[in-house]
C-alpha cells in the first residue's frame, strides 16, 4: 500500500510487494500478527531471490528490505546497506552483521555497526541540485527582498504550517518574502495567503529554483532533506517531526547543530522560542555566513557515485 507500488512500475521497472509493516508503538492487532508477517515475508523473499538470482542486494532501511536482505544473505548473495539517518532503525541494525558494506551519511555510527564495514558516503541527492547551484536561477519575486523558504514535506506538517501562518506579520515587518510549501493535505487551507510577497504551494516542482532563491530555510529534518540542504549551503532552522521512529529527525538535526552548521527548534519550543530565534538569525549576517559555511562542509555531492563504486567493487569480486 506504499506509493512505490505505483511509482516503480510507472518508471518502467517491475516490483514485488511483501506482506510486512513497521512495529507500532502501542499494542495493536498488527503488532500481534507481526511474527506471522515476518515469517511469510522471509519465505516470499527467499523465493524471489531464488527466482531472480541477483548478484547483489541493496537495502535502505525500510521494513520491506529486512526479510529480503536476510534471505539474500542466507542464499550467499552479498548485501549492501545504505543508512540514511544519524540513528539507525531496527531493520539495518538487524541486517548489519550480514552486510558486505554499510554506506552511512553520518559519522560515529560504530556503536551500531561493525566498524570495518562502514563507509562514509553520504546520502544520494538530486544531481540537478549540483548543477543548479552553478548557474543563475529564475527569480520568484519581483522585489529584491530576502526570501524565506519553508519546507514541510510532500503531505505537509501541521505544526510548521500553523507556525508560518501565525508569523506572517513578523515576516512582513522584517521585509521578507515567503515561499511556503504547505503540503497537499493543507493546500485548501493556506493558498488563500498567496500575494505579492507570499507564494503558497502544495508541492514545489523546481526545488533548484526554490533553493537558489532562498536566503533562510525552515525545514523538517528527514535524511534526504538534510543531505540536500548541506549541498545547498543556506542557513537552516530545522523543526524535526516528533512522529517518526526512534525520533531520528531530531538526531539528524542535532548532528548538524553540534557542528554549528544549523539551528534547531523542537515543536514544543515553537511557541516560546521561534520569534526570537528567527529574528536573531535574520538580523545577524555573521551568524548566517557561519552556518552557511559550516553546513557546506558536510555536503557529499558524490554520494551516489561513491555508493555505486562500492557496489561495483563487490560485483567484481564475485
């Protein structure tokens, strides 16, 4: 029931689904039947591996990759893990001992994975972002005022949207344009704010244009977003989602905050701390420059190529 079941065939590739899902944080029927789902998925995965005969299997941490990579390892097929977050999920920790290589985006993951298997590659990002940063971009606003870019994810983030709505007068008083990606779940609620200095959109078609126009960015702290923002190199205030496994978004953001490469506000702090935090950042050019320089140092623009190179090394040994 995930979107890849439609997106992958649309891209021209076959896909097979497994009857597996994440473990809920409370007692549910799904949790009670999880062992049955896991056993069924392991059997189906072994059949897939036996039929398809892969030379290598790659997992990116989702629950569906667990039984498949475990079945591949059992069949003697080399496996590669790609851990996107600073705090690994259950699946990759379970699979770590069976993997040939573990590609990570953050340092200090030796406490979770065998040290000799870890390769610091970074997360794959859209290569169009690399090219876009090297050429002029289309202007989003007619005026020359600075622009705030707000990213809440494709579906939208309730807390982030309410925060932006509440502080539109603040942004106006500071002379800031707002490019606000509210998510498709909130499009009908917030597009009424579209005006000369505000663009509200459910989805941003050209992230390259959005990033190039931004002077300051407010964003969730998912793995892909963090990796892209390192490449973009603009000052960022992360507002991690508290509703994710292992609270990994907070840990992702904290890893950058510890390097003085970004700022972070938890949702519980927004009511009391956002206005002063944002105003201080906006008015302090030295702080903006420092954050930009530091976050750029963490970018891994070759991540995709480096991961592919490691996979080819494994294939050449077979």
